[in-house]
C-alpha cells in the first residue's frame, strides 16, 4: 500500500515548484533542439544544459549512451538518464521523454517568437513546451520532490532523455536498445508521456504502423502553350494522389482500440515545382503519411502502392520513384492488464479523479520501439494536444498534476 500521508507531502512539495517549472520550461524553449533531418543541428546544447541543471538540483547518478552522428556539429546525439535509488532496487520505474522538437513551421502563424516562452492564461507558450517538455519537466520535479524532502522512493526512479524522436529514432532510443548492454529489464514499469488526451483518460498501449513515403514523378518540361511537347509531371502526380487515397478502401479493417479505428492514408507535404505559371513541370514531388492498423503487413501495403504507381506510369508515360522516409511495422500491443497499465490507472484516478482506459493511437512514440524489443511500455499524459501547432502551449496545471501521477508511481511498493 502507498503511504497516503507521504504522498500528500510529496504533492505539496510539487505544488511549491510551480514557478520553478515555468522557469525550466522557459530555459529549455530558448535552446532549439531540431534534428538534422528537419534542418537543425541536433540536441547537444539542450542536453548539456539539462544535465547541468539536473546536477544543480541534486541529481548525481548519470549514464550516457550518445549516438555518433556526423550530420551535427557536436558529432553525436545525446541520450542519457539520471537515476534515484529506491528502497527496492529490484523495482524500477522509467519515465522516458525526448529532447528534440519539430521546427516552428510558418512563423507568421505564431503570436510571438516560438523560442521565447511566455505565460498567458495559465499556459506556457513556445515550441516544445508541450511536446515533450511538459512531461520532461513534470518527471524531473516529481523526482526532485523526493530529493528535497529527503525521502527514498519505493522504486528506483529512472529519468531517460533521448534524441531523435521526431524523425527516425535511429540516433535515439533505437540506438540505445541496439547496444549490447541491456538497459531495461522485462519487469520494469516504463512510461512514455508523449501522447494522451485532455482529461487524462487514455493510456496508450498500441500504435499503428507508420509508413512515410515520397513520390517523385518525372515527365518532360515544356512551354505552357505547347503541352504536346512535354509530359506534365504535376498532372500525373495529382492523378496518383487520387489513386493512392483509395488505399483506404483496400485496407478497410476497423479496430475500436484505435482512434480513428481505421488505417489512414494522407497526402501531406508538396514540394514546389516550376517557378512560373507558363511552364509545364517536368518533375513533381509529394509525400504521404500512412498510419496502418498493426495486423496489416507493410510489405503488402507497399506492394499495392507499387502496383498503383506502375499503372500511373503507363497511363501518363512518366517515371515515378518511391522513397521510404519512415517505415515502422507495429507489433503486439502492451497487454491491457499489464502492471504498468494498472499502476497508471490507480495513480491517475487518485490525482485526477477519472478512470483511465487502455487504447491505441495513430501517432508514433518511442513506446513502439520498446514494444518491438518485448518491453511492456505504456504511453500516458494529460495533454491539450497542441504538439506541432503554431502557438504550441501546455497547461501549467498539467505539469503539476502529471508530476503527481509520476510521483505516485515512484511510491509504489
């Protein structure tokens, strides 16, 4: 049983951290941590700052698993954890958050500089404040409460900070999991606070498979008044888009565990072709984001896509190259009765007075990587779902409340 008086003491300490949490959010937001695939220089400055700040807070036990990367100026991508020993060293609770963020996108859509955090209406605004700094900060101060109260947690606390979550993960948790050293144990409670819903009732135990594809259509450029002299790559690509969206009918199974319950095939990014109106483009490039129910084999999906592409090539006399930017085949979900799910349900009900339920999502998190290696990870956060949007923000009350949920996990005997 959890000592309720001790938990209340920890909660009061967490409440006292309100301004400290805002200050850390502000400092982290000011250090952009965009991966090279998104045009940035990685997470090294942010990771170094965070480790220094953790040391100042009193954390002393650190382990690094940095991934070499010649694409960034530091030469590596930081992956590290800090730990607090518990009364029972055989029990470990991990909170895994990611250091990297996505670029701000269209700056004109922001109300202020995305890298200068500010507080308004009980929210902290800025790029990264919700994804993933809300729960990074919450987990840090949940653990700090034990340090400041002079208490030893029931379970050993592990706070893991990883790189490269927003793109491939190859330099982040995938890199860590592929190392010869086995960092995690099968009976560890592993929580990834990187998705959820506004009332905190969703515990994510399953993710759809991810397929990010690029399509480069090559025709022949010519003057807009003489289309017979060229082959319009834009027209062929547009036709291809309409054909690819029919994949929704081809792979039309439904699973109520997920929201939405079906597979999705969405055309997203479109690159510029010609710069003027009176030229027929000889090349056109677009991308698709596909989130596919786990029971479908991605090889089967790709085979169907290639079949569609061949027909479009023949119809328009173009060539079409398919590039794979992310391919993640989801495996078995975390069982709905796994210990981490039960522990989260109890903690969420105690803090937020709601009953959480296990479910599936289309978004990808590092929990998907963990499940591929057999670890029963769960994803949970009480979040407003502002990630990747202009004026991204997090509720300050969510930082405080989520910290209390994490603290209760740390108190489990």
